[in-house]
C-alpha cells in the first residue's frame, strides 16, 4: 500500500526525488515550496524548480510564508499524510509541523552527517578538500540536521570535481536512497541510528565576501576554493585593467610554478599561488558565457607577468 506523502522542497536538487517518489506510486497529497521570486531582466516572477515540476505532474502546490502558526500546523495535518519528505526546502520546520504526520518527516541531506550540517554542505565539502561525500536520509527533529539516520550512500569526490558536478551526482543518488527509505518505512522495517557526537561541522551559507580568490593561499586551497564555488556563485579575481574587470573561475587544475602570488606565469593561464600554481581551465567574464582558457585569451589578451588581483 502506497504512502500518503507531503513533499517539501525548492531547488533543482530536490526535483529528482520528487519525480522518483511519484513514479513509485506514492500518493503525494501536497507540495510545499518557496514562493515565486522576481528574476531575469524583466524581473518576472519565476516558480521554483520543484513548483514547476509539481505542476507538470499535476500536484497541488502551496507556498506558505511561514509555518510558525496554528493555522499552518492545522493545514499541514489536514492533508492526512502519513509522512513528509523534505529536500532542501529552505524553511525551518517547527515542532508542531514535525508532529503533524504520524510516521514523521524525513530529510534528504547532502553530506555524511554529522559532518556538514547546515545550508551549504556540497560547497563546503569541496572547499575543505574532502575526498568523500554522500547523502543521508534522516528523521527530522527540532535541532539543525541532528536527527537519527535511516540510510546512507557514499560518493567519492574526484580531485577536480566541481560543486555542480557533485550536486548533480548526489541529487540522483539521493532520489534512489529516499525511495528505498520510504519502502522500508511502508513495510515497518526502517531502522534509525543516532548520529555520532564526534566530527560535527557546520556548512554555513556561502557569503559573497568569501568568494574572491586569495592567490596567497597554497595551490590546493585555491583549487578547492574555485571548484567548491563552481558554477555558482563562482570564485573570482579582477584583471588589472582600468575597469577592474571581474572574472569568475569555473574550473582549474593544480600545477607547478613559483612567482609572487597572482602572477600569470605563461600563455596558458597558469597563475602562481602562495605555494605552487593553478591553471585556469574555464572562466566567465561578467555578462558573458563560460569559456575555455584559449577562447578567453583570444578575447582578453594578458601577457605573462600580469598580476591578477
């Protein structure tokens, strides 16, 4: 017998899980997502990726501004759901909401908890140089990503893997993991294991102030910084031109080189770091499309010896 579910999610990361749940025959009685926001040049209101997918599937969409009211809790209970599935929803679920479904609320989290609790686990894992990530299905409780774990899948982080690539891989892996967890929940066979108290770290939301590249860091740190912020919001530097043109770095590789930090070493966009060097493989000027290094150099000639800021 299929479960009656409330699905709560917002970004692209949540869409594969919603699609997989619907495809497996579970009855999704309501979709909770964030309200449309103005975007683009015309600042037209744009629905969230989950909102768009829900409408494609013919599912009812709700966009409450808050869940912290008696009315919100009553509405949540009114759906008569067995459980809730939460994937990057973007709002804290207060206790009355968590208690409004008899089997509980289950969150898909993109890290190996308790490492990287919080808002930006994918970016932070790569920026920290982690060699492994994964997804976990956790039964939610009042604390921030503190609930007991139901299922886990591990995924290696390649030496040059970007946050975007890890995001997509974990989204696919997580969809399958959540469906497996719901199957076990349906059978009454889902077991929960408390999180260990050791190894807790927090993945704070990315602040724009930390996106600028610090060339004085060792090449490993610069490389991890760039790929951990790629493709969004993007690590960046400025050209030494009159306009101080900002350039995002979307892909790099580590290599050898020694000059003052930020110095361009050759005609292949190899830049000296505090220790070693990185080669800029893919870049994006403000207002332009991403491009390979050779295409960038054709439109923006910079000579060896130039110092990037």
